[in-house]
C-alpha cells in the first residue's frame, strides 16, 4: 500500500509540475510579447541590393545528426507527463507532420518513473508516424532509461538536456551535477541513435562544446537566454520567489554561436540554436552565425495554446516559406552559404565578443 501511494504521489507531482510549466511558459511569453527585444536584434545583415537570387534555386535542405532535413527548423522540446500536456504534444505532433518539420519531446522523466504516462509521449509518434522525432532525457538517465525513452516514441535521435540553473531553482530539483559528463559519455556509447545535448535556455559556450566533443557528442543545441526562462518559471513555483536575481543568467543563442563556432568546427561538432527565436529572421540570423538548424518552443506553444493547431500549421508553413524568401534576398542558395554573408554584431553582443577575444568586425567582412 505504501509503495502504491508513493507512486501515485510521484505521478501527481510530475503531472502538476508539467502543467505548471506549460501555463507559466505561455504566461511568460505573452507577458514578454513575441516581438520583445533580445540579442538577436544585435545581429543585422549588410544589405546588398543586387545580391538577390531566384527562389527556385534556393534549397532549405540541411543535415542534422546524420539525417537530411527538408528545412532548418524544428519544434524543440516542451512537454509531456500529464493528461493536459499529452494533448499539447498531440497538437504539436499534428503540426509537425503537416508542416514537415522535426519535433523533440519534452523531458520523458515522468514516463521513466511511471509507465502509465507513456501515452502522453507516445502521441508524438502516433500523430507523426513518418516524421523525425527526438526523445528527451536528463543527464542522470542510465542507458536503459534512455533506450526506453527512445523505444517508446521510436525516436530518430536522443536529446539530453542539461539544466543546472533550473534544477537549483526547482524546489524538488537535483543538487549534484558532478556525474553528468560521465553519464553523457555512457549514453553516447550505449545508444544506437544519434545523441544531441542541449541546454534549456541558459546557453552553451566554447568550453561546454569542447568538453562535450571529448565525450563523443557530435551535435549540440546551444539553447541560449532570451526565450522561455526556466529559472523564472521554477522561481514562480516556490513559496517565496527567492531566486528572482537569476532572471538574466546565461548567454544568448547569438553569443553562444559566435563564442563556440571555432571550437565546434575544430571538433567536428554540429551546432543547433534555440532560445529567444521569435520569427523567421531570427532563424536566418542563427544560421548565418553557424547553426545548422534552429529550434523554437515558446513561440509555437503560445500559438497552439491561444489559436489552435490549424493556426500553428499555418505559422510553421509561413516560417519555412519566409526563411526561403530571406535567403533569396540575401543571395544564399543553400543554408551553408549564409555563413559567408556579412553581418553586423553590435551592442552588448559586440562587447561580449571583444571580451571573449573575438573580433566582431570579422563578421562584417566575410563576403570579401
């Protein structure tokens, strides 16, 4: 009887937390506003009036984790683990299928603690049988746990999220992160699918990317500051908001990309970007700074929750079209061509570059 009560209590706790995360993430996004300024606004293209090319010559194809994607855009990790969040996952999966973009599951820890929650994640594959679907576990997962997560949704890749700041602020969060590197290396070694390591919104700079490469990781989502802020979300769940001073912690996705680009190239690591992406121009900015593809969570979640799945499908389709059209204007026939376009890094982002030993002027003279 005691074990049954304990399991039920654990399930209820997970479900309540997952529901809180969705509610608070949407509230945070709506309060901030989808167009609020962030460090992507300190990245601008040098306009060349005669650079434009033909739309029919532009290819959005990119390669991530050894697989070709039709477009450099994906729905990034969000949720699962309760009845409500299972329906959120259903809507996201339907939209991913209709728009032809990959999708990543939210953390599957709830399922790993209670198999009864499997349908709230399995729906990602049921509604998107032929799509590229990514499972998600934390860095404490064992190889067996990771395999269970991958098998449940027949995942094409595994995403391991690292989230020290979120865990520290979370009242019930972890307090020991010393074993994470060894566990990540064990997962890379044990699994038959590619492994992607991502932050949850505080950024990955060169030291983390270099260390992950040494652990055998070949794909890293820098997931920077500027989008959903899990320090603020977890702080709002506390009886007293003790960690309000962490609201600005971390580095933005643009800062992480410029900081880690050289290290990633040297180590053969593919960079993905997410965090604070508000519209197609931010996607193209991130691609020009070296990302192979760009993930979006909060923006798409807000559309789904406030306007429904049909509007989300239309939004995703419009984003893909507009990414292509921006590449036409920039004269970039491929995603790889964007890293040869001149961009201006200004404001705090330029200051960050200089303090890290990076000359922002080099980005403004790449086209020759």
